[in-house]
C-alpha cells in the first residue's frame, strides 16, 4: 500500500533552516509528482511546493518562493523540502502528498515550530 513518511521537523529560531524528508513506498515513485503541504494551527491545509517525476519542474506558493526548495532523489524514493530563512508564520505541520490511481495519499506530517 502507498505509504509516505515525513521526518526532519523540529524547533528552530526565526531565520534558521530545516530540511524535511518524505520517504515513499508502495507505488512507483519515479513516475509520480510529489507535493508538500502544510497546516498551521486554526488554518486550512495549504499547498507549498510540487515537483514533477523527473525533478525538472517545480512550483511554489508565493509565501515560500525564494526561501524553500523542493527536490527529489528517485533512487531513494525520497522527496525533500529545504526550508531557509524560516519565519514564525511558517510554523505548521508539514505533509507530503501524492496521487495514485486518482486517489490522494498523505503522510502523517512532521511538525515545524519557528520561534521568534
């Protein structure tokens, strides 16, 4: 079955950096678009970034453009989110998402807390 497991979250000071990882299994990772979303306390889940199967095309939410970078290593079935210049408003649970046979699959998320 499709599994997505996020890791790398934690507590960081404003201006700091973190790298999130999402390990995938149960589907053909190398042909799948991968996405990162986040959900802040009391807010709806929002799109952060996506990357196509080969890694040649990426897209970002305006709120993170220039600070976050999505990447992938297909040989490791893993997608990453490098987050730089973190701000308190980046505090959220970060989720990995993919679509498989028309269904969305989500990981359980990893918490990122940015202190001011």
